[in-house]
C-alpha cells in the first residue's frame, strides 16, 4: 500500500495545523509517513500545498500521484487534479467547486454548526480519516494531545461531523506504531542537545530558523543558552567565545547568513577553536528562493573563509543521519579543534518522516580536553606536536595557566609574530590536522546492487528519492546502485574508486545546476561522471522524476 | 613586588597613550586581587587590540570589530571569569557598531574599555568614527565630511547602566574608573582618551590635557539628564569620571539556569539528559 494526501490552499487557512494533525495521526495508526511542504515565501495568500505520503513500508520522499486532494481553494484543484490517481478523489467545500469527481461537502457550514467556521479543516480531517477506512480513535487522541484546551471541543466536534458525512472509500487497517515523526531541523537540534551543546545562537533565516527555535524551546529544560543575536557575524564570533571558554557551541543559518560568518569561520581555523555550524541550504544566489530547496552551497562551504585551514563538511542524508552526524560533528570539532560544517537543505529540514526513535545510548561525548598537569612555565596553546593537535585547556581551570588565542599568526603561546619560520610551522601544523581528518572520514553509503553497472553518485538529502527509485529499478532487474555521500569534505575516494571500475556508466544526481559533486570527484579521485541528472528549479526530486530520468538514460 | 600581570614589552610607538592604559589595567586587576587565570581580555584588531599580548591574563584576540561577541560567549559560558572587552574607537564604534548597540541592550556583566585615539592607528591614520568633522587625515585629504559619533551619548541613550570617560594621562583616575567598571554588575562602558602620537596631530596629549576636567564631587551620576548633558559636552571642556551609574538586572540573571546554576562550562554532559525530548515526537 502506498497513499498520498495533498492539502492545498492559501497561507493562513490553517493548513499547517491540519497537516500536522493528519501526519501525526497516520503515524499513530502505524504507517510510515513522509510529509513534504511546498510553501511560498509569504504569510497570507498565495498557493501552498502539503503532501502526506504513507505506506506500510518505510517511505523516504514524495510521489507525484495523489489519492486524496483536500482543496481549500479552487486553485488547488486546478493545479493538482491532473495528478490524481484513477480512483482518487478531491474533497472540497461546496463553495469552492462542484465539478465531477469532486466530493463537494458542506464543510464550512458544518464547521459553523460545530461551533466555529475555522474548524473547517477538522471537518476535512474527519472525512479523510473515514474515507481511508480508519477508526476515529487515534486521530481524536492526537487532537487531544496537540490542540489547545480552548479550541479542542469545537475541533473534535467538527472532526466527528466530518467523519459521519462521508462513506468509506479505502479499507486500511492500523498497524503497530512505536516510531517517531520528526523533520531534519528538529533532528539536528536534538542531536546538538544530545551532544551536550550548551550554547546555540543564530539569526532567523528560512529554512534554518527551526533549528534555533527548537533549541530555544529546550533551552531552559536542558540548561542550553540560546539566543537570537543581532546578526550572523555576532553568532559565529559568540559561539567561538563560548567554545574557547569550554562550552560546546553551535550556530547555523542558510547561505546568506553563512556568507556573513565566513570571516569568523576563518578565525575558527586559525585560533583552532572547535565549533559546529549548520547550513540549511536554500536556492541562491543572494536571497534566491527563500522557502525552497537546493544543494548549491557545497563548494561554498568548502571554500568559505579566507586563507587555508582544515575543516570538515558533512552532508545530512535523512533525519536519522541528521541526528547522529550532528552528535559526531561535536566530537570531531573538539578532537581536531576545527570548525565542522553540516549541510542540510530545505527539503530535509522541513520534511517530517517516521523513523526508529534515536538511540541516545549510542551517543558518545568525547571532549579531548587536556586535564592532566601541565609543564612549568607559560601554557602553549599552540604547542607544536607530532599530530598538529595541541593540548587544549579551558581558561580558569588551571591556577597558574592562562590561555591565549589569536587571529594574527602566532607562536606556540598564541602571541602575535611575523617570523617566517614560525609562520611556516603553524601552517604545517594546521595542515597536518587536515591530513589527519582523512582517517576519520566515512565512505558513502552503497545502496542498490553490490557492483552496479549503472553507478549513481549523489549526496545529502537526494538519498530519499534515489533510494526509492533504485528499489523500483532493481525490481526490473536493472543493475543499478548508488554511492550516497554524507562525509563530503575531505572527500572519501575508496569506494568510488572501487565501484567505478566495474560500472558501465556513472550517473551524477544533484539538486543544483553545476554538478558540484562531479567536480569533487574529478578533483580528488580523478573520476568523472558520464551522465548528469540535475534539478535546479527550487524543488526537490520526486521518486517519479528520478525514476523517469534514469530510465531515459539507462535505455 | 612584581606585578602578576607583567609579560612582554609592548611594540607601541614611544609616547603612545596605550602604555598608560595597560599600566592602569594591570594595576586595577592587581588591586582587585583577581587572579590572572580568572581574567580574560577580549579584543578585536588594531593597536589597542594588541593588549592581550602584553598582559599575563587569558586572552582572545579576535577579529576587527568583533571584540564584544566572543566576550559575551565567554561570560555566559563561565560567569566566574572577569571578562574585559577592549578595543579601539574604529573597532568598537565603526566595524563593530552593531555589536556595541546590542551588547548595551543585553546588559551583560562585562567591562568594555575603548581606547579612543580618534583615529585609525594600526592602518596608518585614516579617519575613525570619532575623528572630528573637517579633520585632515592620511586618507581624508580634504577633511572628514561626516559627523563624529558621540560614544557616551550613544551608550547612555541605548540604556547602558554604567557610562564613564577616562584619560590615559591620568593613571590614578583611570585605575579607579577601571576598577569601578569591573566591579559594576552589568555592562560598563569606559571610553578612554588615548593620544596617538603618530597619526593624530590634532587630538594630542596637550589637546586632551587642556580640556579634560573631573566631574565634581557632588555630581549625581544617577541623574540621566545630567549625564546626557555631560555626554554631549565635547568642546573646550570635556568631563571625565563616571557620568552615569545605576543598578540594573544583568542579562545572565534573566536565565534561571545561569543565575542559580553552576557556570555552564561546569555542567556534566550526558546524552541521556536529552532523551526525554523524544516524547513529543511519538
Ligand atoms: C575586516 C577588517 N577590515 C579592516 C581591517 C584593517 N584594520 C585593522 S585595524 C583597523 C582600524 C584600527 O583602528 P582602531 O580600531 O581605532 O584601533 P587603533 O589602531 O587606533 O588602536 C583596520 C581598518 C581588518 N583587520 N579587518
Ligand atoms: S600608531 Fe598611534 S596608536 Fe599606534 S602605537 Fe603608535 S602612537 Fe599608539
Ligand atoms: Mg583608534
């Protein structure tokens, strides 16, 4: 089984709450759910829609074909009715439309009867649950858990009226639940909280803002200092101050904000102060498409910041990956005293997915702080060592030692210097850490067949649609598989070298226009892709699109 | 007795006002008996910003214009540290102007010493935000064409609870002002006249000496209107001392877990503490 419900309307019509309630209910009925939102950058009006796909098997992305459309305005019907499956149905208020194949219901009046015309979405929800053939209990419980006391009765009443109003159309049974429903940004924030982040500051910028708002929500309960600061320049400089003082610190933004952080990123490099930064990508350049998705900042975060210094870039592939990689990022940042950049995107950030609850017992906090006695004399924050990593202490914790960090080139004590020899030693020291990082990087995930003739390469959130499309193609006995990069800089080359040998063609699938991953492959592995499937219209790939475009090139 | 804070000899030009300021700072920290490992000097970039290199305290010599953000990060992470942000007039009122405004709004418990030489020293004599209108500089050949910032009036009207001015030519007063600023619970703004003997031939040691006068004993520093008048006084006579000082709740005290808990840096980190967050997602 595999169903999609689309809810469409103008901003401000209550679609958010409806989709949240419906998605959560479907999860509670035991289904695997994926919620995908398509929003315009406006608070009222426009055309927005949310697609909720659910199945008895794990789902990773959205599909083009729809079973039920719940239309809050006529535009929704006009735009999406072409995607309706043969036995699909459109649900709308009778004022909206009375065309064929549309179940025009008395939604608004029913809601008024239930106590408030704004409860129209709850009437709709009742009808949807009934049409799917599900009992009303779990959905009502979700309403109870979610809605404010003051509006609960009206909405439950409206739900029941909606439920009574229609006939069963599908025959679904509930299954076992036990999973969580979470989006990418929340998973990142939860990862940070689990990793012991105690300082998170940022400046609102779609689609990164909910990382900040989640941290803010959890701040008092967990003792995490969180602040909306004056700008992104302040954000990263503050995080570095906090980290210098010994606290695990993180900041984040989307491309424009990350651009403002680039000088401080370079500072993190030279003062060798650990920090974790998340870039939730949206299409650029400049303001671009604020509420939409793209994977175009890979090169940017690899090179952002002047001068040469080691850093690590990890792209996030799904919500589970987002959680665990965030926790790992904190350890890596402290182990090598470097900035670690996480790359997410709007599609992953906002897409809610069911997943196995994160295992907090698996999370390790490794701080790599020097706690033993130090030699007599001044403390050398930048002591030259074999590995390039110097023993790091926290100010105020050693009675006779002070800690000096400096954005100027400095000697081992942290004091400003212009000595040619010291300069060279310090550059070598920092570069050694970069070389060491290569021992940490994880090879990409291999999905599909073991040694595919058709080798896909992709990174980050494209994982979802690629995975499902490959499953369909493997069923058709096509030799296809994919390397899905998480760690992406330093760039892992082993598996690529191995799998490219037996591959007939390498197909690069990316959500950008310049095939940035292909560039990395050429640069670091001397391997290039043969075919590129690129998408840069601001939307994420659907399974159907990946499947179709792969079929075209595989023949 | 040797000063615990003594380190290298600075590389400033002979006669630079910064020598007096660092002398006063060391004395102030000594007299307050703050152990050197519990003090942090946070600076941006400029001549003034080299302070951490010449004083045996913890130091964070960050980016031009960005002394305040790391100072805030440090103080919130470890409230037991004495945090002093220190930088030039260009660094503070120009490149870092936005942080200056918003740090005042927060009222975080740090002391902020601005070495105000009314010029860009390190980059060789360009006009700074406090350079006088009309003054000829190495860049503004035919004179500065914008009004100078009035730093004390700015911090005062933004709501700072401690606003003061010192002069590097009066070390005893400067030491007292620094001590007061450090002891003040909240954000303390101390603008310090610091002659740059090389690049500012207008605002010389003598120029300041001829103009500064100490606020009288009976001056009421809790009177905002009086303070505003004094903050605007910048001509033949320029007042020094504490212009304004009132008690205000600090930023960190608005966070219960910071106010009543141990410093954040001492928190035991355990991933299991966050596991309860999952409950909302079932
Ligand atoms: C982003 C950035 N812009 C410009 C500079 C160059 N710069 C260094 S110090 C300085 C001005 C210093 O003036 P001020 O802050 O008044 O300090 P002073 O040297 O007078 O003590 C400038 C423009 C820099 N280091 N970084
Ligand atoms: S240039 Fe001016 S501010 Fe810089 S050290 Fe020389 S006198 Fe002092
Ligand atoms: Mg200056």
